[in-house]
């Protein structure tokens, strides 16, 4: 059997679904960020798969590269924020971080 | 024929690795296991990129995600979590509605993926893409490229500022440390200590 764009779309849909589940259920902010990374990866898989199968040029790969870059920057800043929050309230539970100051 | 069979086997192995890793991230009760599931998922996605003849993107995925982001996550887990208490390290809340969202999303996307006629597959030759990506980055995508570098510098400085300890906190910590040290001092130079 040949591998078509549909296979990649299914993998990407599963990645998105698990990422969404992670974001919706996890109480630790670090685990929520893991879910966000999964969602961003799903988007990248889609971009590269479409660039390979339906368009046939390189633009999708460039978009995926920029996506990887944004995800890395986002992870660094978000984890730094999580560390700062942990220092100030000694918890990374997203339910506990309900005040803007402090 | 032989090549196609081997290719299919490799593809399915990568697909299972990716999906199983993502499932581990979503369902594991231990957050360290979640981090390693993330590692597996990133690795599988990098393999899928290579399989899609996007070799450069696959390598970047390996370098940035497997080499960087996962290590960052592991550091965050070690620094923040009470990881020795395995049972509570990765609590979940409200799994049923989230499960419904998961199934609904995947079902809708699967129906779309199966029913849409995606048209003829524009076949890209399996050749190295690095040169083409470099040319595109320095011509058509020059402005996003420069903006991306500015963004990276901003993210770097921002995360260092956010994660570094503030001066007042350090002074406070020193004060509390000294305050707790003083009662502890006499026993150290205790009665039996000196001849």
C-alpha cells in the first residue's frame, strides 16, 4: 500500500487530540505546556505533509521551520514564567495561580 | 517493491512511536514519564519529516526539540515538581469531557481527511532541501527570518530575566538564613567540641 497524505493527517489529528486532552486535564503547568508542544508539532506535520504531497514545493517546510522556532521560544519563556510562579507561590498547579499580583 | 515494503514498515513504526509517545504524555500519571513520552513523540515526528523528504526540517526538529525543548522540560519538572510523590505528580481533572473533546476532534478531522479529494500528489524529488531552504530564507523569506532572529533574542533575554532571582529575594533569603543559623551555632561549638 502506498502512504498518502491521509495517513499523515490522521497522525497529526491524533497528536492534536492528545495535546488538547493534555491541556484540558492537566493541573501542572509544565504538563499543560507539554500538551501545547504536541499541538504545535501536529501543525508542523500537517504543513510538511501538504508541502510534500499536494503542492510539491518547499514553502510548507519553511513554515514548519518558523513554527519550530516559535515553539522553542514559547517553551523557553513559558518555562521561565513557570519557574518564577513556583518561586513566588511554591506551586505550579494552574488552579492556584489565580491572582495577578503577588 | 522491496523498497516500498520497507518504507511502509518504517512509516508505521514511526507513526506508532509518535502516537504512543503522545498518548503517554496525555495519560501517564507520572510527569517524568510524560516528559519521556514527549521525547518519543518528537523523535517520531522528526522521522516522519525525513520520511516526507524534508531532511533539513527533520534535523532541526531533532536539534531543537529532542536536544533542547525536552531537556528544558525535564529541568522544569525537576525544579518545580514534587516528583518523588509519583501519585500526585501529574494530576488530572475532568477526564471525561476532555475525552469527549479528544474523540470529537479526532473523528471530525479523520472524516475530513478521508473524504476530501486531495488532488494529485505533486511529487517532490527526494533530494536534499537544505540549499533550497537557504536560498528561500535569504530571498523570499528574508523579513520573517530577520524578525525571527529578533524574536529569539527577545525570548532569550526575557527568559533569563524571568528565571533569574531578584535582588530583594536574595537579600531576604540571606536574612532568613542568618536568622536560622544563629540558634544552630552553639551546638556546633558545643560543650564536648573543644578540649
